[in-house]
C-alpha cells in the first residue's frame, strides 16, 4: 500500500474508533509483533482498539471494503502465532472491551466482554461459591475471547472440560459486519451448535464481542499434594492405576527433572533435585471421605515408584503449589536465554514411550528438553531450550519439535492439545488431515469469510 493510502486508512480507523484508539508508530507496533511464542514474528500495519461491537462491525466493514486483512487479538499470550498478521494487515485489539456486564448467581452465568481476563471471572464470583472452570496457566493474563478462540484448557479441565464446555452463548461480529447472537444463557439451544463451532476456530470465523459463560460451584474441599517420583514411568503408571481404581482426580500435572532446580530457586520449593519427576495431584469433592480417598491414592502412588509425598496443608500451600506449576515455564528463564514451547497429544497410556522418544530426540539434536504437562489428558508440553546466538541451534530446535509432533501422530495422538494451529503448525496439518479434509475446512471458512480478509495465513498449509 502506498504511504498516502495508508495515511487515509489510519484516518478512517480513527474516525470510527477515536483519535486515541489507533496505534501506527513503529515503536508501538513492535509491541504487537509476537505472541507468547518466540519464533514467529510479524509487525502489524496498525492496531485499533474498539470499545463496542458496533465499532468492531464498522472497522471490519471498513477494512474489508478497502481489501485490508485484519486480525483479532486478545492479550497476545497465544502459543501458535494465531494473533500475528502473517499476511500483513491491521490488528483489532479487544483489550478495551473488558467489562463484566452481568452476573446471574441464581442461574449461574456471567455475560462478559471478550477482553475480560480469565481469572477475573472467577474473582468476581468466588465469594458466591462459584467459578469459571477453564484454568489455563495463563489465566492471569489471557482473555475470554482468546480462550474461546483457542478452546483453552488447563490443569483442571481433565475433570471439568475445556472452554467449549463452559460457554453458553456469544455475540460475534461476522466478516460482513453483521452482529449476531449465538446460543443463549440457558443450557439448551435449538439448531446447529454454532457456539461449539466458534470455540477453537482460532479467530478465523468472526470476532467475539460478548460471551455468556457458565459458572459452576466450587467444590466443598480440595486435597492437593505432590508426589516425588523415582521414575517418570512410575508417575505415568500411577495415572493409569488411579483411573482403573475408579478415581478421577481433578488434576494430574507432571513435571520432569529438568525443571526441579529452577522451580526450587524461583518459587522457594524444596523438590529433591535427584528425583526423576514430580506430579501435582488434586482431588476435589465433599469433605466426608476425602481422607480415606487420599490414603487410597497415596497407596497407589507408592506402588508406582513414588518415594515421597508433600501434602498442601492449607489453602496458601495449595496456592503456592499451583503458582509453581502455572509459572513453571518462566522458571526455565534461569537456565536458558530462549525457549520454545510445543504442544501435542498422545493416548495417556503411551506417555512413558513418548517421553522416552522425546529424550532420544533431545540427544539426536543435542538440545535440552524440559517437560511439564497435563498428564491426565495425555497433553504434552515439551519446552525446548536454546540459544539463538549459537549457530544452528534454532534450526535444530525447529527440526526436533517437528519430529516430536510426528511422533505424537505416529502414536495415535495429534499435533495440538490446546494451543491451536495458528501460523506455527499449519505445515503439520497434513500429518493428520487429507487434502480433501483440508478443502472441506476451507469451504467452511469460506461460508463465514468468503473474501478471506479475516486472519489470513492461519491453520491451512501454504501449498494447499
Ligand atoms: C505462560 C503461558 C501459559 C499458558 N498456558 C496455557 C494453558 O494451560 N492452556 C491453554 O489452553 N493455553 C495456554 N497458553 C496459551 C494461551 O494463553 C491461550 O491460548 C489463550 O487462550 C490465549 O488468549 P489471549 O487472550 O492471549 O489470545 P491471543 O493470543 O491474543 O489470541 C489467540 C487467538 O485468539 C484469537 N482471538 C483473540 N481474541 C479474539 C476474539 N475476541 N474473537 C475472535 N478471536 C479472538 C486471535 O486471533 C488468535 O487466533 C499459555 C500461554 C502462556 C504464555
């Protein structure tokens, strides 16, 4: 685009959203060149901050009319490049649409704007004994709009389900500028499940401008503890044995040896650094019977190579354990200048084999790989440590991460558990989908976005 044309586009956006609601200077735009992922970068042409669905609609119509791509963005914590303007274009930031509009305690739902942060919903209702269940580790920073777009999961989704299971309805601005309402505040809706369709659509079907989210009761009590394991296999076998015994923990989070020293230093923990793995386990439910259940679980853990157990004695200790888990990756910053988080899934029972393969891949590419993951879901998150300044190291990390995803598929799993495909993983889509599958998905995208200006360059492999 010529500079004079660009200037007039910026003026057009300002006339819709307001003088102070458009960023177009180079320095400010650099802030938006990446998301939580460190590999892909793309600087937007401008960023606009609407405050209402009507403004979003006007912006979308204006940009489409001028044949300019646009990309919805929440907090930018995504880990697959979903909010990056990889084909150029204007970022529409939803962060100023950050109000909780309604809380209905009796009917257990809340209506929120898309820029409300995940944990803000629970904070607003926990005194009423309720919470918004999906709890990504990024919950302090990520937005409800981003959670919906990525169908976010978290430690507690093993028992309670991912974001799609907790969204009742939404308001969406479609690529033609129409503002539509999908679903409702009741549990059942008629017709196609378009709310389900929007969840996990990675900002490629429309822009969520309002969400009706489900609130569910907090359990009467939690029992949280950490098993110290002599072997990763032992920890994973524990999971299989717990399910066999008919016990469904609310969370099972495995952290491997590579992390332990960093976690001790960063969070004042005392994990023995000669352990092979620690597993954070949580049970929830009525207080009555919880002690008996705990003994049963600990017996199963001990039969599976657990050498010690640290029990969270009170809510502060529980909070500390969860902070340690949720911020674990950041602690790796003590060990490495750069890291790259991968996300894949294998059937739960194949986790020991998968971790062995990850160790082999690390050796093959001469890099260190740390693992902290939602073990109960078979959702792995290998973190590949590297130093961009060392020749070829980034290339080796990318090759290793591709091999990890191929191994997941080989084992009957898939290429993303919760971070989405975005720009990062589009080249791996052919590992799990045929060309015909991809064409059908493109047709679906075309129903919503026939002109293709909404978040282009995502999900589909370039050559397809
Ligand atoms: C430290 C860390 C821990 C994490 N832990 C987890 C975890 O446990 N579980 C998990 O699932 N993810 C996790 N993530 C990934 C990330 O936080 C989630 O994908 C989150 O849902 C992204 O929300 P966001 O607001 O940052 O969205 P962004 O990164 O801004 O955008 C993500 C995608 O959503 C789209 N989008 C954003 N807002 C809207 C909207 N209003 N309408 C339509 N599309 C929209 C964007 O176009 C993009 O495709 C983690 C990330 C980090 C950095």
